């Protein structure tokens, strides 16, 4: 439809080393969570939290002056790296690695 040919129209990859860029991104998020996330990270499970104004919940919260923080879905690699900032590993790597030994039906389904 757009007549774009990878390798011809984009001769150089935008990201040459995906793994290094991913590690840098995770480190940036981890640094922000550690330096600026006080009160917004659940100490029990490491998930990010967000404040919900009690007025939105009306009758479900008895005291309108109470601060209500709800847990958010947070990527496991961010939680792990925040708790283990000096770790070189991260068992929650979100990038699927290509394995040339996997063929046909053995490939993971998306």
C-alpha cells in the first residue's frame, strides 16, 4: 500500500542494539520509580499505585476525606529491577529471543 521496502527505504536500523536499549529503558524507569515514586509504589508487591479521588466513589467509601490508592498493572521487569537495582539479570525479560533451533510448531504462539 505504501511501497516501503525495509533495507532500501530504511537502510539503517533505527535501533541497532535492542537489548542495550531495553536495559537502558528499564534502568530509566527504575531510577524514576526509586527517586520520585515515594507513596506511589505498593510496598507489599512493588506495583505502581494511583490516587483515586474519594468523590468518584461516592457511597462506596464512608469518609470523603480518606486518600484511596489503588494498585496498577506494573511490568514485572520494573518491579524486579526496583527491588534489585544492582542485579545484572532480570528474569522478567519482555523481549522474546530468537532461537534458530526452534522450528515450525515449536515456535511460541502470539
